[in-house]
């Protein structure tokens, strides 16, 4: 499975962006699709995941971010609202089959996209 994340850019604080993750070479199948981010000098952080019809979110983005699936376009999207400067990072999508207790761990995902950069200005 090859993944590509896109939709990043520069936005002012309080604004919104919509990221998408596309899979090439097939459909998502039974993969869990995760979103992670990594800011300079920091560890990769769990943003959220779509597992079948359930969605999970990291504490720092709950309420503000929403994951959805677009079956027609075969993408998994990350709608980011009320963005803050601390949301600035490279955002990655990933696919794997983590068990529930590891869904927030980057090591539980086998396939990764190249990342898309999000910059939130104050």
C-alpha cells in the first residue's frame, strides 16, 4: 500500500485546513488509518485514527479535528478547525493493523505517506 498525504499549507490561527490521505495500489481494506504529526525537535504524536467505523483522537486535538472517510475518492480526511500555532508540524498518514491498545503508537503502523506540512501563524 502506498500512501500520499496532501492538503497542507499556511493558515492563520483560528483557521481551518483539510488534509487527505490517498491509498494507491488498492483500497483501504481492513487497515486502520492513522494520522500523526511531528514538529521540529519533537517526537511523532498521535493525532487520530479511523478503525472500521470508529474514530479515535489524541487529547490535544479532540473536538477541533475530525477524521472522515470518502469512499468515492478512496481517501481518509482530517478536517482541522480552530488551528493553533502549536498545531504546526508535518502531518503523516499511516496504515496498519494495530490492536486497540497500540492504536496511538507509530510503531504499530506498517505503511506511511511522505507527510504534508502544516504551518499555523499567530
